[in-house]
């Protein structure tokens, strides 16, 4: 079943999963598709199976900066099931793929009947908040090259692929820097044999080198999600 590809859904008890099953529907999403904008009423929750979703903050200048990245280890819009019905930021598809979509009402109803499910949703929101905090500290304290490496590693983990379809413009937008900065760092990483970059496509060729070049934030966020999932028996993130 597709829901097994989302580690949160896979961690549920058979009873909780059965309660959600009537409300779950598999859907495909394209890159840069917006799920909701800040201020929108959230009426659906998304459990990514292969899609990767970014939570971004938009400034008055039009500049956007990514606050968190969610994929197969998480859920988008779960706050709606906890009565936080208004979106505080934009959710946009970072990498195209699929997600199990659940009505907010359906998830809320199941959570109100199950303390373990409610607890999992609350802990996930805390983990998402911790990731956003880590991103804030990362932007303030770490150089763009280490931040880009961290970002590529998490994208790789969530997509389960060494090939990532990103333009330099999109990377710059997510990192909150200008395109020139991304161009310079991408060239440096390519010269070091860590990635191969062609227009719109990045292939990771030296995973250990990329890990060595990333800032501590990658391992910090990874540990937070492993704690949330209780060291899943599935493929390591």
C-alpha cells in the first residue's frame, strides 16, 4: 500500500491506520505547485510518500525563504487537525511526487479518538518547529556552501535519490541568497567531485564528501526526526 512509504503512517497502529484509511487518497503533485498560502484555511493534510514539500515564508519584498522541508518522514497541515486551521506560511512542492491526502476533518476525528495518534501529531508539530528553529540558526551562523550541502542531503534523504531536479534559481530562493552565490558554490562542489551539475539537475557523486562539507544542522534535523519515529525499522533516512 502507498501509505507504507510515509514513515509516520507506517508507524501507526493497525487500528489508527484503519480509522484514517477511508479519508486517505493518493495524489500526484508537480514541482513548484502551491498547496496553500499563508492565511489560507487548511482543509487537507498531506503525508508525502515520494514528493518533498517546503514550508516557506514570504517577505513584503517578494523574497521567500524556506523554513522547513517535509517528506516521507512527516506530514504537512497536521496543525489543522489540532484546530490551527489557518496556514501561517506557504507550502510548496519542492520535488514532484506523490502524497497521501487526508481531509483535515477526517484526521481530526481519528486523533480525537486516539491518544497515541494525537500525541504523534503533536510531537510532529514540535519536530517541525524545531526544524524551523534550526533553519533560522543555520541562516544566521553558517556559510552558504555548508547550508547548500545540508539542504541537498536532506532533499536526497527524502527523495531517496542521488539525482535532484533543481534549477539554480530555485535553490537560491529556498536558501534566501542570490543566484550568483549558488553558482559559485555549485561550481566549487563540482570541481571537488562532490556533485555533477547540469542545468536543472544535480547528481550527488560523493556522498561522504557532501556530508563532510555540510553544517551540523543536517545531523541535528535528522536526529530530531529519528527521535520522532523511534528509529524506524524501514530504510534509514
